C-alpha cells in the first residue's frame, strides 16, 4: 500500500468505527499500518498452489541433534 492508501484506509476505518483519532496518535497509527501492510505483502508474495492447505493442528518437534543431522 502507498502512504496515501494507508492514510485513506486509516481515516475510513476510524470514521466507520466512530473512533476519534487524536492528531498526537495519528503518525504512530499510520506507521503501524505501514508496517502491517509490509508484513501482508511479504505473506502475499509466497506462491501457493491449489493443493496447499492450512495445517489442522501445528505440533512442534524437537530439532535433530548435530550428530543425527550429519548422518
């Protein structure tokens, strides 16, 4: 998103929610939304196929030890 798009989005969202946005907080809110937009662009850049699905349940596993990894 461009800075102008972020400003329009923040203004529209605040108005739709009836949320007053203090001028003292506006710069920080805009910076946060720019950061979030950057994260979203990174996630959207990952190519997915029709066969990719979200995991039903994430179960972390312990990493292999150094001796096991060298086999």
